[in-house]
């Protein structure tokens, strides 16, 4: 059972980066994860193989010893498709299975450091969106917000901005599931936490 400090949970940070190219994405992700690792916050990356490799290089560019961090368990790298497969049921994320699967990842990464927030970057939602499974992607964002009521972590999600061409309503829906929005022109828009959807 996770015994987290309620004040830490209230400060949950769930950001999204809409990116036009990989360099833009890697700049945000590299900064987000490296700043956390330097501060002693373990990191979890759930991404496609090309992006995992690129993120490792981005961290090394920021003077992070990636091999050592992985060896110590401070940096956990997971495959987006493989991780999705652990909790998808009939094409949609199962709330109970997701909570168990991702809760276990966070708890194992913390290894007894319950008051230290994990920094996580994930693009499983982007994978689903590109497959046309937009409802499942939105559902997954909601489940991440639900998980934040019992676990301490800061989450950054990545979406290719091209996914939302002429889909203004869908764009706003995704924005409203996050506390901060990094737009493709690098502007950061803080969202009122009260607007974050907490339930399905």
C-alpha cells in the first residue's frame, strides 16, 4: 500500500508537450528529466524505441551518466507498446489493471523513497492517438490523474501536434486534462488545477 504525503499529491504536476519535431520534444523532455535526476528524483521513460534512444542521448548531453542511473534504478526505460499491452483490455485501458501496473512501476522506482516524486515521461497516449484510438488516449490521461491521488509523481506527456490538425475540440479536451501545456512554439500555459478532469 502506498503511504504518500497528501500535500505532495495535491501538488501533482501533469504537463503535456505538443511538438512539431523531435528536437523540440527532446529539448523539453531532456530538461524535465535531467533537472529531476540532478535533484535526486528518479525518472521513468515510457516511449517508442527511437525516442528512448534519443532521450538517453539528450540526458548524456546534459551531463547525466545514463548507464549509472540505469544501473542504480534511478532511470527506468520502458517500451510504450509493451507497457500499453499490460493494461489494455478490449482496446481500452482497464482502470484496475492500469493502477496496479503503473503503480508498481512508480513504487519500484522509488524503492522506499516515498516522499521523493518520480519524474515520468510518457508517450503511450501519442501511440494510441496515432492509431486512431483517441477515446482510449483520453481515458489513459484520466487514469494518470486518478493515479496521482495515491502516488507521488510528476508526469510529462508528448503528442505530435500534427495529430490535432483541424481538431480544435480534441486539442482543448487534451489540454484540460493537464496542469501545464507546452505548445509547439515553446510557450508554456499553466492550467488551473481545478480544471483537471479527475474521473472517467
